[in-house]
């Protein structure tokens, strides 16, 4: 796996393509081509359907580094180039992949990942709001830039709770006979941001002993009463509301104060 792998791709085609490479180069090539198409379309703005046309569309503006453009151009000169397996023009058999085709596809995808990481890190360094967001535990440059791209300064939401609901970081509810029952979090909302905040919260919970005393105590007390996954979602909700306050109120992150009992 590369140093940086976007959340939207981590458990999808790229991971599978790497996993099956040793057992089936053909399957790995097909998965990696599909992964490449997803990146060109969803992250680089390609509108065309055909992979060859997508590559032309991405290379044409001259905004991507030359070595990546050369890698993309080379992709269409090897093996079974279609997004799906194609048949030979002379026989009904499926055109086989060329030796090294899957490996090259994966290498080009890794170059794209590295470039995406470079752009994100640069934006995070240059943007003052991103710098403030990344002081929140569990919020890194990827989460900070994604949040700002989605909501700007957060003023569209009156409270942090509204942002959490918009992301889908609130439990579904089923109440009957006056009895309230909270279920798992909703699948509605911004799935990408929800995934990023949950991943960040998971990291904080796993390293809770390294956090500020207030946050460490809060998570430890909650872990003593309920399942870890519930604590992670509760913390993710808390992180979203903290991020809203940092953005909307234009202030720095302040670690929760340790509760003192007398």
C-alpha cells in the first residue's frame, strides 16, 4: 500500500487489485483499470465514459506533473486496455493481459495518490482555517481540507449539532409507547466526511492515553459503560462539533478541561 491512500478507495478496487495480484494478474488488471477510472472521474473531473478519452481529458490542460501524464499515456499502450475485458477481433476468446500490465496500472495509481497527498498537504499548510482544524485530535489535513471544501466557514449551520446531523453523525431513533430507543447512526448525509471523522475518532480512542487529560478521561469513562464502537461514534460526533466551532467562530481549538470532583 502507498503512504497515502484516500479513504474512498482504501477498501475498494485498489486494495483488492493489490491483494489478488499474485493469484490472478488478469483480475488485478481489471480491478486496477476500474479504480483508475474512478479516480479520473471522481477526483480529477473527467466527464467522458471511455478510459482512453478520460486520460486525454485529464492530460490536456497540462495541470498534472509530467511524470504522471507519461504514466497515464503509457497505460493505454499495454495489454487489455478496455474498462472491461474485451474479445479478440479474430477469435471469440478474451484478450489476455500483458506481463506487468497490472503492476504498471497500480504504479500509476500510486503516483496519483502521492500527487493527491502533495496537493492536500500544500493546501493545508497555506490555509489558516486548515491549520486551526488540524490542531483538533483526530483531524488531519485530509479531513480538514474535505470539511472546508464541503461547508466553507460553517456559517450555514446554526450549531455544531446541525453539522453533525448533516454529515449523518447522529443515531437513528425508533420510539414507541413513550419509550425511546436509539439505533445505529444514519447512512444518510455526507458519507465521505462521516468516514473521515469516524476514522479520526477511532485513532484518538486507540491512543487515548496520549490525549489531553479532559478528553482522555471522557473517553475512558465512556468506555467503562458501553461498547468501543459506540464510544468512537460519540467521539466522532464531538469532533464534528469542535470543528464547527473552530471554523464558524474563527477560534483555536481548546482541549476539554479535566473535571475536578470535590
